[in-house]
C-alpha cells in the first residue's frame, strides 16, 4: 500500500535511482533526448561567451551541446533535483574546453543569484514541475532582462506512438501505477499548459511550435528493455516479466519495427520566450 504513493510522487518529478539513471544515459539519451536537445539548443541561438542555465539537466545532454556553442569563454550550470542523474552527469567525459558546473536544486527555488545567466534551457523538464508559475518566476529571477528561455516538452501519447504502446502494454498487464508513471512525461496535451505559466512568470513568447522527429534505435529490443529499466519503476520489473513486456511492446509496435530496427515518429512542443525588460 505504501509503494503506490511513493512511486506516484517519484514519477511525478521523474526521480530515478542510480541504476535507472545509468540506463537513462545509456539508452534513452542517445535515442530519445539527444536529437531533440540539439534542436532546442539551435532555437536558443546561444552566443559564444554566454552564461547558460540547463534546468532539469538530468545527465546533462543539453548542457554538453550548449557548452560547445558558448565555447571556452562561456559557462553552463546544470541544475537538477535528482542526485543520481547529477552523479551520472559528473561521471561522463568532460567536454573539451567547456566550463560546466552541476548543482543539485529545485526549479521552484533555484540555487543561483538574481540576474546571473544570459539564457535558460529546459529540455523535457517543465512538465514535471508541480508549480509551473513558481518555476517560471524563478527562471525570470535568475535570467537577465531580455534573456531567452527555450524549453520543450513532449506532446501527448496520441502523437508519440512508442509511448502510447508502452502505456497500453503496462495497463493491459495490470500495472496501472507503472502505466500512470509512463504518462507523466507526455502529460502536456496543449502547449498553453506551458505558455500560460511562462507568461505569468514575466515572459513574452517569441515562438511556439509543435515539431516532429523520427526516433531511430538500431536494436529495438535492447532499446525498449533499456528504456523500461530507466523508468522510475524500472527496478521493480525483473526476469520473465520484463521479457514479456519487451516482447509485447515490440510486437505491438508493428510496422515501426523492421529487421530489428525501430523507426517511430515523435512530437514535442518547443517554446522560446524572452524575459520582459
Ligand atoms: C526526463 S528528465 C530530462 C533530463 C534532461 N533535461 C534530458 O534531456 O535528458 C526530467 C528531469 O527533470 C528533473 N526534475 C523534475 N522535477 C524537477 C524540479 N522540481 N527541479 C529540478 N529538476 C527537476 C528530474 O530530476 C529529471 O532529471
């Protein structure tokens, strides 16, 4: 009886243990996060020498891409609530010439000084913040006037067939708590759920778009297994149960899996806003 609320809370804020964070870095980052993160950094139009906050940085994929754009004269600070994610971030090879600091902190109470960054990136994090207006006000506090906020969040499962299939397979296997957890990353149905709090936080929206990307994994079975292990409930499914879940997901994906490779469309909302002067 005690596990369900704990999982709900962990999933709501995407809190992983160290093993799940390692699976996250190995399987989810290269396939699902890196391609979107590169696009987000493009939208932010960072200049060399910029100071950038990567909020909800996870294992740091966006921070690393941003570090290459701002160069050795710039600085990135990656902030995340989850200590295991930061531990994996710190364990990775450094980006040559880059200055990246990793700090534990909450989006609603950032461990940064007022007006201390030129730009803020938030890649697949905003949907997890319980009080989005409070988070937007905090982002505005640390960002210089006129500075850019670029964020993205996935669209709902109806536009992300891989995740819709995982949700359905977990649900039909009687694992509704896990299925609920799987829904959280895809909980923003309409981008105004993100735009409204940002505007209340003191931002002017510059662009808001829904974009598409084709996800590719060379080994669909290994990827789905790694993805499930990287979930907040990943350590709770083992052995034959895990094998059955992976098998059902792969067969349910139908034509998206060919010759063992996964090619599946994905959609996300990308919003760029400027802090009011
Ligand atoms: C799906 S991961 C995305 C991580 C990273 N941005 C990436 O693209 O790989 C979501 C992250 O949001 C973080 N998070 C959730 N709630 C947070 C909060 N209130 N403050 C800071 N980070 C938070 C989680 O710890 C997790 O690392």
